[in-house]
C-alpha cells in the first residue's frame, strides 16, 4: 500500500534516490519453482541453511539492533557510553565514543557519533543538517541490507537544511522549506552521523551548537524551522555490557524464525529471485517437518560457533594489500558480495563506502607474528 506524505507545490533538488530493483519475481512462473513439499536430502538442507545464514546474517543483525538500539524510550545513551534512540529519531553523543562500549566494534576515535533507526513504513522522517562550515562530517545512512545509500556530508557538499527521508512506498511532493528528498529502497534504515572533533576543550565547545542541531524526527513534527536538542541533557538508559566482546546480535536458535521477516521486508535484488525461492522452499519444509527445522538450526549453530568467529580475523575481510595487511572490498556497497557483507557484519559493521573511507586491517606484523601491544 502506498503511503502519502505532505503535499505542496514546491519542487526541490533530489539529494539521492535508491534505485528500486525492477522485475522482481516478474519473470518467474509457477513452473519450476522449488517446493517445500520436496523430500529434501539432509545434505541439501544443510547446504541451503548455511547459505541462508551467510546471506541473511547482516539483515537479521539489523533487525535485532533496531529492536534494541533503535527502540529506547527516548533518544539518549546506553550505559552512558553509546547513542540510542526511539523509533524514527536519533541520539547523539557530545564527545568521543567511550572505548568501553560493546554495541559496535571498531568505531572511529576522532568524531562525535550519533545513531538512529528509521522505520519508514511508520512515517517519513525529517533529517536536519546544520551548517558545519569547513568541519568534516558525514551522515552514513544504511538500508536493511547494510548498504550505504544517499550522499549526505562534506564529501558531497550537502547544503544545510532539512531533508525528507521516505521509504519505497511513499509518494507525493515534499513540504515547503525542505532542502531535498532522500528515498530509500527498504523501510528499515539506520543513520550514523560522524562529526569531526579536535581533542581540545575549545573544539568541544565549538562543536556543541552544531551537534545540538543534528536531529531526526517524524514528519508530523516538522515546523519549517531547524529544531535543537541539548544532547548533554539526554537521558541515559541502563543495559550496555562493557565486560566483554561485542554484543551478540544474531542467534542461530531463532534465525529461521526471523528469516521470513527479512524476505518479506527486503526486496530481492535483480538476480536474487532464485535464491529467495530456495529459502522460501526450505522454510516451508521446516514448517512442515520439525526434524528438518532442527537440522537447519543445528547447521547454523555449527556455522555460528566455528566460522562466524573467524571473521574477527582481518585476513578474512577484504583482499590482500601486502605485508600481511588486508584492505576493505565493496565496503558498504555490497550488492551481491555476500561474503564481505557477512564478514564485515561480524567484525566491523557499518563501514563507510569506498569514496569516503578506505580500511586497512591486520592482526600480525610483517613476519606474521600476532600483534599483542607489547611493542611499538
């Protein structure tokens, strides 16, 4: 069902538009589709279950993060160290991120972070971009596939102002006074502003008025004027686990209960129709036969225990760059690169796209010896 948003006679520049996949399922007929009523060989069940886990891991990850980090009572912080938000809003820090947080691995250490999840099937949202002057900033915005879409930030010479962000099912014209439109191809999105901060008291004071204007809110709260929030007074909520590694966001025991939601909410890219058909058939078979479902769970539990942890080793992320270093590949522009998408989803989810950031990784020195912090 199409959702209408506020109509005016205004016209404005399009800041970005995520191209919607065309012909999804349109060329597929009922003849030749895989069926969940098939008597599947156990090895085939395991193979498709493994593929589903590698393919769907990042998108289930997104759902579970959105239900935790994006569903707080109000925008604020988690355990005093990590930004969280209520739906269709954003939470902002006011200083560098605390290394004690465990919600996201490998954050930058020279920026002020924000974070918010948008549920665009609930409402379009307004995204405020202050006038940052010559200060570097970027709003990294990700669709449900964890692909970065849109061009908001200093690298794109984005004009200050208020932008309307809508999902794939919205139509109409944008309200008067807005600077542009951001259209997404999935309803679940996630935004992470990064605003450069010098490690000085003077720059901390200078950045605060800008940070206070970084806001996201539902369209019905749009007034035509920039709104502000004093983020130093944002509420703090308990719950961040700062005692170990990154929070575990994907559970093999419930993965196949969540996969149908992913298939419904994330349209297949061109060329993925057959993959979706295989997953649907496997889920149908699991619904009809508890033993098949248990075999699927056992398979992905093994993958989660034996393979997924290896993605914390940088040699399994990107491509070799020489001297035992690797560099990112297709970061945040995944397309059909399921391998690097899932490895990054485990190691350092929410990369910036290549024209914004190039990532170089290593766990060892030039001789292959593990880096342990004892030498410099």
